[in-house]
C-alpha cells in the first residue's frame, strides 16, 4: 500500500519559492528605486503566480498549506533580512492577501482560464499593498502612500504579464476538476 506524502514534490517547490520570494522582497523593499517604487515590488508579485499554480494543480486546501508554510518560514527568514516591523507587516499582509487569492481563484476556477489568476492576483495585491505599507511605514518618514501606489501599479502590471507563464505552465501542472454543486 502506497501512502500519500503530505507535501508532494510540486508543493515543496512552491513552499521553497514562497520562502525565497517573500524573504527577498522583504529585504528589497528597504531599497527604493525612485520615489514611487522599491525593488521589492519587482519580486513579490511572483508569489501570486506560485499560489495560483498551486491552487490549479492541487486545489485550495493544498494552496492554503503552501501559504501557511511559506508564511511561517518566510517571516522567520525575514527577521534576519529586514526589521521586525517589516517582517511582521509582511507576514500579516502576505497571509491575508494570499488566503484571499486562494479563495477568489477557487471561486472563479470554472470560468475562462485567465479570469481566476487575474482577479485573484489583483484583489490579493490590493489587500497586500494596503496592509503592508500601512503596517510597515505609517508614522515613519518613509513616503509610504506614494510607494504603495507605485507598488500596486507594478503588481497589477505583473498580474497581467504573469498570465503568459501561467497559461504555459497550465500544461505542466495537472489541474483538478471544479467541484460540482451539491
């Protein structure tokens, strides 16, 4: 009798990707590109691609497991790479945004292939941006409103751009069938 591993290989890869992406983003958010953008804005949006591919391949339960594992391990790594305030703000924003992404993606799973990843990434990005920049920088000298606007614009642009790799990778991941209404 073969026992199913609690974390199939693809999920281990997804968890590792989350840890690397979130930790790198938390480090890079400390370095502005200009008055509207930090380097972290260029790496973090890929977390939504990872979540959406995991959701497509393994379903929402497994996608949430990747989010929880990525959250816990990335916050620990981020404490070494960034300030505790950034690490905790990131963890809070990440958890809320990614869980929203999983929920929205799953609700739109049976629609056109592009609707679920685009809508879930856009909504998750809005929540992530609002929570992270407020928690990390409110009350400091950092111009967090302008940085949040620039960050959100990049996240939306990358949500559109990541539709191409999502579509290409759909052939690699085994999609689950949408649940039939009871």
